[in-house]
């Protein structure tokens, strides 16, 4: 057994065709992991700060400005809030339905590729075990062809070749399963934040709408301008 077996090229050469299957699984899993890391990084937003900013607009009945702020914010929580603000004229029960439907639309985006990562983690050791068994069968077949006589070096080399796929399979499966657990926890926490934000937005919109009439964004800007002109006139006098 030479040291060349321990090199990447030697592992691929001696491991057989199933090594390429494991490499494909590792590539697919790595792509999914990078995609999920990027998604959760973009969805990483302070929900409390977002709701506080939106509540300031909603309490002043500036729904147009609140919609603009929610549309600019990234992540599923902001999209839920934007969907509710677009339909702020609905009654509370209808707003709850809108929040629930919008949340259900976000779940597939949140759980995207997580099951695929789990699939890679489950398939990789099975493929590795299959490669080991095929390698052992090939080793014993060679021994039988030689009349049942084989030296320790030949047996050790054959067993080493058979175990290559198992080692590679576990090397792929262990980190993929850890990433699956990590992303599953992130997804559950994000779904919980979406549900909580939807309930708070429904209550906020319903409570603010019951007080006075709704003020449009243009009317709010004009009111601010009138206030500023009035303040300047008082200072001049």
C-alpha cells in the first residue's frame, strides 16, 4: 500500500466509480449550503426595530409611508408586513387570513433546499457502504482467482481500497447533517418570527384604524409643509 492512496488523485482512482457519485453529492450539498447561508443572511433583520418603525407610521395613519418602508426592508417578515399594509382597509378577521396566507407562501422559501441537504447527508454514507461492499467482493474474487492464496500486502491494499468510499461518504455526510440541523433551527425560528410579526401587525393596523380617518402620504407631506410655513411666519412676525 503506497502513500499515493492518501492523495486526492489516488483516492479517486482507487475508490472506483462510486467516488464520483460521492463527489457529485458533495458538490450538490455545498451549493445548497451556500444558497441557504446567503438566504438567512439576507433574512437577518431586527424584527423589533422594523415593527417599531412601522408602528410609528401606522399610529399616525401614514399607511403609504409604512408600505414604502416595508417594501424597502429585506426578508420574509417585511414582506408579511407589506402584504398586510396593502390591505389595511380590511376587517381584523380578514387581516388575520391575509397574514396566515402570506406566511404560508413564505414557508417554502424558508425550507428550500433544507430537505436536499438532509438527503445528501443520508445518501452519502449509504453510497460509501455500497462502495465498500463492492470493493470487498472484488477483493475476495481476486483472492479466489489466485487459488485462495494472497499475501498480507495484497489483502491490506484491497481492504483499503474498499474502505475509501465509506470514509468519503462519512466525510460528506457528517458536515451536511450538521448544516441540516443548523438550517432547520434557523427556519423554525424564522417561521415563529413571521407568525408573531403578522399577529402584531394585524393588531396594530386594526387598533390604529379605529381611532380616526386614514391620512394619505401626500396629505401628510402637505400638512408638514403647512406646519413649517406657519412656524416660519410666526418667527418672522
